[in-house]
C-alpha cells in the first residue's frame, strides 16, 4: 500500500508539472516537482526508496520527453542515491537545509542536461542557460521545496497513522 501511494504521488506531481504548473512560471522557468519529490524520497525514505524514486520518475520523464533516453534517469537516480546516502550525515530539518539540498540537486540536474545536450546530442544550448535559467530554476526549487516537504510529511504521517502498530495489535 505504501509503495502504491508513493507511486501515485510521483505520478500526480509529474502530471501537475506537465499540465498546469506553466501558469506559475517565472521567466519561463518552472519548479521541478519531480526533482523535489526525488530529494524528499532520498532524505525521508530508505536507501532503496530514494534510488527507486529517482529511477522511477527519471524513466517517466525520459519516456515522455522525446529526447535522449536515460538523461533524466541518470540524473534523478544519482540524486536519489546521493541524498539517501547523505541523510545520515546531515540533519535535514527546516527550510534552510532543504533549500540547500534542492539548490545542489537542481544545479546537478541542470548540468547533466546541459552536458548531455552539448556533448552527446550536439544540440545548441544557449549559454544563458547556465547563468540565467539555472540559477532561477535552483532558487525556485529551493523556495518551493520546503512547502512540498511539509505537505509530503503530512501525507507520510497520515499513511503511518493508518498502520496498526504492534502495540495496537497486541491489545486487540
């Protein structure tokens, strides 16, 4: 049940990202809800959960993007791995650490995209991407992330409150 709900959350966030989130764009840049969810799963879930969330959402993005297959899976999978490994070494509570984690992950995700487009696909990516779009993208994710973390924590708490504890089972 828990994995099913997490998959539904990922699909909902991705569908919101691709449909109505363009209404909230700033300078043509929108926050990446899927990236925020991958960082959330990396920080809050198990090691396998963080990596699995990154690969799951990366595969969906790659399947629907029409670009080079594997770029999103690589970047999101590595982000899930990186943050699921780091979560034991840092205290990740509050808006500032979450914002810093999201800035780092946004920059990494953007650089993977930039390098893949520039080297593998030999595409023309404007140099303004690095000094205009990427900082706005990172900042937008960092501002949106703590709000999403709070909402996802509430959902997580609700899911865990519905699980019968061993104490409750012993009483029944």
